[in-house]
């Protein structure tokens, strides 16, 4: 038995969770730092308009992450299920689809953004003061779309075979390059938002180089061979259906960001800049939770593929406690040091004044937010995309969007800044109900019926994939 099989099947639950989750959390936080680096170094120009411009165009970057999660998390989940069943060859088709699919999506996205740049900037909330800064940033982000999508897709996908360290290394390479280049382009060459975007794209290019090296030289169960891509029709359907919840979640986050920025525009560019910083800072808490949830998903998928109910539930419970502990520590820190955290990003008293209550309000669901992401990822691992998709729609779609308009009308700016917290708590309650229901339906109490259901589900879904 190799190390991967031992980790997935026999290692103590705490060891398996930590070994898979820690590198994934680091990878997720690296992505947050990557995202925050542009805002931080643009903030050193002491120009709120440039900070606001980067904040406005952040919705496009979030949409990139939606596509990457659609392919990467979907691919990771399907790979882990196939490996749990022993279908190693079919996992290669999944990886090939994720590779070429991310490149194709990237080219399409780049063309669409460049062709419709001006109306898109208006939709994002850009106005005369921020228009040119936003345009400079968005142009280079569009040009680099294929590299950004490929790097972030495989940051997720490689975890399907248990290679969480590879995911972490790839993300760190891109972030380090970005952090080195940001101050050079922004502060030395005075390229402003354009320099920030170029640094971001080059960081992803280096990340792509590493993942290609890993997939061609190190991976046991993944391949970039084009012949696997040519025969991946049914595989593509499974990857996309399983990845839809994660993709929808990020896509709705992008739409919610656009609507949030537009709601804040009447309150001034200072409010937009402050919320832009708060949104990126809060991602630190969100991505810790997502890192734990994404990290254990291959373990859960393998347990489902192998029909191991007891280990599945054990991993889920341990991870739930872990997210609550981590979320509580971070939330308390954000509330106690909100002023200092805002001050790290910009030396502007007005932006900081707006940002303090925004950060406190947004952080309130932090202790339990991870339970929602665990629920989504668990249902993906159980190959139950429909309830996972419904849950993904709830947080940023069914709840956030209507509450944004309602609370803004009732309470003004205070209503806007509490919208995310209200939406999150409602989504968490629904998530727990749906998770418990899904686990009970997938794993009946009778051991014999578990085996029958497991075999029937897998044979129907995967035996036709060649």
C-alpha cells in the first residue's frame, strides 16, 4: 500500500485531515495574499481612487476563481472518487479535461472582456474618477486570463490525488513572484494599477510552469496527454456537474461584489475603497474555511468511493470542530484590531473610519462560516451536486442580493455593511439541515444497504466513462 492509500484509508483521522488541510489552507491563504498584495501596494500610493479602481475590478478576478473552481474542485472531487474505486486510468482523462478546458475558457474570457471593456467597466461601477485606473488594471487581467485560470484550476485539481503540497508550492511560487514585482512596477516604475495587474499575471505564469512540471514529471494519476482530452466527453459532464456548486458560489460572489460596489457609489469613493479593503481582508477568514473544506474533500470522496461511512463521518466531525476553532480566533482578532488592520493597507483616516465598522460587521459569521463550506464540499464528495448547488445559490444569491437592497433602503450604509452577516447566518442554518439529510440518504444505517447503494451509484455513474 503506498503513502497516498494509507493516508486516505488507514491513517488516524486527525493526521489525514491535517496532512491534507494544512497545505490547502496555506494554498488558500497564499491566494488571499496574492489578491491582497495589489491592494496593499496600490494603497502605498496614498491614492484612494486607485484603491477603489482595483476594488471595482476585483469582481472580474472573482469570476476567474469561479471558473477555476468549476473545473478544479469538480476535477479534484471526481478524481478522488475514481481513485477510491480503483479507476486510475480514468483520472487521467479528468486531469486532461481540466488542463485544456481552463485554457479554452481563458481565451474565451479574454476575448469577451477586451471586446466589451467599456460597458463592463460601467457595470462594475467605475465612474469618471476611477475609469482609467480600472481600465488599465482590467486590460492586463484580461490578457492573462488563460494563465490565471490554468494556475488556479490546478491549484485545486492536484489535490484529487492527494498532492496538497504541490498545490501549496504552485500557489506560493505565484504569490512570491507577484509580491516581488508589485512594488517594482507600482512604486518604482510608477505604473499604478497597470503595474499591479502585470505583476499578477506574471505570478500566474510562473505558477503554470510549476504545475506543468508537476503533472508531466511527478504526478502518478494525472496527465496532460491530448489523447485523454479527446475522449473525455462524459468525464467533462461529471466534472462540471460536481464543480457547479463551487463555481456558482464564486460567480455569485462576483455578482454580489458588483452590486455591493454600485450600492456604495452614492456614499462616495471613500466608502468603495474601504469596503474593497474589508472584502479582501475578510477573504482571509473565508479562505481558511475553504482551505480546510477543499483539503478534506478528496478524503471524503475517497471514503464515499470506498463505501467507508464511519471514516467519512469522522473526518467531517473533526473538520467541523477545526473550522469553528480557527474561525473564532480570527474573528476575535479582526474585531479587536480592526483599526490596525485597516491601517496596514492605507494611510487615510477617512477610509479607515469607514472601514472599521465594515470589517467588524462583515466578520461576525466567521466562527461558524466554515460549516457551510464543509456542507457544500461534503455533498460534492457524495456526488450530490443538486443540493450542493442549491446551497451555493443561497449565500450570495438568494439571500445576499435581495437583502442588500432591502437593508440599504431601511438602514442606509449600516444596512449595507450588515448584509453579508445576515446572509451568511441564514445560509449556515440551511447548510446544516441539507448536510445531515444528504449523509443519511447516502449512508443508510444498515451496513448491507450501504454496500448495495454504493455499488449501484458508482456503476451507473462511472462504468460508462472510458
